[in-house]
C-alpha cells in the first residue's frame, strides 16, 4: 500500500442520471487503484444510496451535488454534498432505529450505507444542504484469503 494521497472532486447535476455517473466514476477509481472487487461492489452500492438520497431529498431540481473522494493509506473517504431545499426544513433522519417494515418499499438507504461503510456521518451544512461522509477501508489480501477458506470442521 502506498502512502500517496489521491483526491478527486466534481460537481454533478442533481438528476437521476447522476447516480449512474457517480457509480461509474467510483468503480473506475477503485479499479485503477487495485481495490478488491467485493469491496468495490459494496462501496459502489453505498455511494449510489448516498447520491440517490441527495437527489431525492436534498437538492432542488436543476441543482448540483458535490462529490469528493480522498484515498490514502488503504482508506477511501467519500463525501456527497447536496445544496438543500428551502421547502424542506425537517431535521436529518435518525441514524439509529428499527428498520422499516418488510412491506415498505423505501427507508433502507441509511441502513445499507451504515452496514457497508466503516464510518457514516450525516452532517448539516451551514447555509443549507447536507453532507454524507462514507469511509471505507481496503480489505487486506490475507483477510480476503482467510475469509474464502472453508471453515474448519
């Protein structure tokens, strides 16, 4: 593992197409930096949930999202920031609590992000908007090999 720091950031439109664009960019970043496929799939899923939430709940149509990635020492720090909506002054959702009922079709995004990321922070932004911070740690190769071995009888 390198001690080099890699940083990338971009504004993307707060539209349904943004989720696909960000998923592709994050998958490419992870592949370029040799992240394991299993870790990458989890990261892309959690990122997609964060971007989708920012589009649906946090930004005006025609607004922007800010996506930033910082990779250093085997960790990826992703931040997704929306601009906020003047018509939505409700508090941030609770970070803990029971899952939605099985029949519910929504309400699992934070649960998914929390289960896949090492760290999940949902931070109100001064002046409006919300920033979601997701931190992921690269699974060491030895740990991946051990997990793939059959359990001892």
